[in-house]
């Protein structure tokens, strides 16, 4: 399984995520500062706004802006590294229904919008 740069379950603070220029490829970081350059580059390259999301912890009572799910695990049955395709969905019901369970249960994460990065001149 793809490794996060830290263990989100023992991390004492929030962690953040945003999509990259490749479809279904999301990046994770311990703070939004680490993702800003990627979000700005991706927004410019794709020509539409890219959001950085804060992952909502289970004990928080915040209303989520969506859910991040494991859509597909590539190479799940081989011996090499696994690649995870992520997808953002709007509802928890969709998260439970659409996530990949071919290799057993997979997590889904509630998301809250932290920042939005608009495309600058030169995008597609």
C-alpha cells in the first residue's frame, strides 16, 4: 500500500491533501504549506481551481465538504509496490458504496476545504 509521509492515525494534529495533475492521484502532507506549490502548479496546468482539504478526524463534529475514498488499488495482487487511486465524493453513503474493497475494507476520510487555488495565466 502507498505510504503516507507520516502515520495519520498517531499524528496529533490535522493532515491535509490535494489532487495532483494526474487524475486520481492525491498528495498528503502534515500541513497545507507543503501542498501550496503543488496546488498552484496543478491549478495552472489544468486551468481550474484546486482545493487543499483538511482531513477531519473522527472525534471532530465538523460538517464535511466531501469524502476521499480509495477508488482502486493497482497492483494489489503483485509483489511490487501498490499504487492507490483516490477519488473525492460528496456523501458518506457514496464513500461507503464506491470505495474499493477488493482487498478488504479500505478507509475513507471526511474532508473540509482549507484553501482554494485559482489558475494563473498560462493554464490550458
